[in-house]
């Protein structure tokens, strides 16, 4: 899965969001490491777990604006 995660990282980096969507975050839970809900930057391609790097996540709140 590490290769797939690198592919998604590259795809997200090469697909910028419109300015009105770029400063949004979501609260997610991870289906791989089962870490508790935490926030991460929103992207329509995928939302990365900050604990383990997986994209196998579920949004529990958001998206919402961050400063």
C-alpha cells in the first residue's frame, strides 16, 4: 500500500484546489490504524491520516474553514 499512498500524495500535490476550497479541513477516523478522530487538510481525492499515512479514512465532520 505504500506505493499507492505515494501515488495519491503525488496526485493530490499536482491537483490544487480552487482558492475557496484550499483552506478547508475535515475531521477523520482511520480504518487502518483506528486512531481517534483528528483533523487533516481536505482534498476531494483523499484525506490522509496524519498518524499512519493511510488514505483509508472516513470523514466524521466537515469540511470546515481553517485559518
